[in-house]
C-alpha cells in the first residue's frame, strides 16, 4: 500500500537491495528475476525518467515458493 506521504508502506514493500539481502543473492540477480522470471514489481513515480521499483513482501514469498 502507499502511505499518506505517497511512499510505499515499508512493512509491505521491499527495495531491490532488500530482496537481494533476504535471498542471499546480488541486486543484479533480482533485476534478472524481474526481467526474466516475472518477479512482480511495482513501479512508483521517481525523479526524471526513472521509476522507483518495489517488491511486495507477499509477492516475493509467493514467487519464492514457486521457484
């Protein structure tokens, strides 16, 4: 969920680096999972042309069970 300040709820959404730490892999691997294995990701508005990527904890748990 998005909080009142427009930022994702920290308890439910994870940064790519947090997913890498939780899974014992590299940030590069997580980006590969997003691109190739369809790890669900949420694109939030960022600055300029860049978006902010967040992975829902529930989505990560489900995805890990299937892979």
